[in-house]
C-alpha cells in the first residue's frame, strides 16, 4: 500500500511539473494568448490602413479631383493661367 501511495505521489508531482513548466504549460498558454492579442491589434491597424488605401485608390480611379490634389501637393504643379507664389519663412 505504501508503495502504491508513493507511486501516486510521484505521478502527481510529475504531472504538476508538466502542468507548470513543461511543453504546453500554463505559462506557454498565457504567452500564446498574449501573442494572439498582439496579432489581433496589429490586424485591426492593418485593416484600417488597407481601408484608407482602398479609399484613396477608388478616389484616384473615379475622379480628377484626387489626381489634381496629388499633383499639386506632391509634384508642385499649377494649372494654366495660375500664378505660383512661394512664401519662405
């Protein structure tokens, strides 16, 4: 009987060790939950960025206003008949 009790205690200690420190331990599960949460937040940010880029692409495909704005801001272009003034501070 004592040998059986000792064997059960050894098995219990072994299982507790695996639960807390082995592969698939509670710490591993907690770290995986943290990684999943970080990835979920990154995915949300990327979805918002993709939506903004898609809106910009749609604007560029459908109208000349967005193209004109892009040309004026990024390329410094002016329309015919306009006068360009540069203010230097």
